[in-house]
């Protein structure tokens, strides 16, 4: 079974040893322990709180030292199921460019789609 940490190792940029900081998602401290954790599921149901889910996911990224916003969006999307997954796939398929160029755009779009009015 592939763990979150194994996936992280496979996504490490090829130029990380060349001093490049673009696309880097390594922790600032090399002795920070990494744990195997699954992104929580989010289905987009009315009884789910999208803000809480986003906070949980952001906490995972912080704990793992993930700073690249593109990777954050794609990892977060691995937790989508049902309506949320359909929403994400439709956004990606209907866009000529990256529909989520950064984490803030992703959050705004996700909240716009699933956050209840008057929240």
C-alpha cells in the first residue's frame, strides 16, 4: 500500500538539489517527523462544513511542510468524493487554463460552490 509519504517522495522536484526554490515543498527543518496520513473525505453534502475541511487539509500540509500551492490543490482534491469530486472534475475539464492557479482561488471557488449561505 502506498503511503502519503511515498507519494511525497515521488513528487519531489528534480531540481531540488540545484538550489531552486520554485516548486519546493520541503520542510524548513529536516528533523520534522513525517507521518502517513490520508486527506479527509469531502463529499459536498449540506451537513459537511467546507471551512472545517479546508482547515483540516491546511493543517496536514503545514505539518508535512508542503508549501507548493499547486501540489496543495491536487492533494486536497484526492479527498473529494461524490458531488465535490464531480464539481472538481467539471471545473478542470471545462477550463482552458488551470482553474485553480493558487490555494486562495481554490478555497474561494470551493466555498462558493459548497458553503451554505449565511455562514
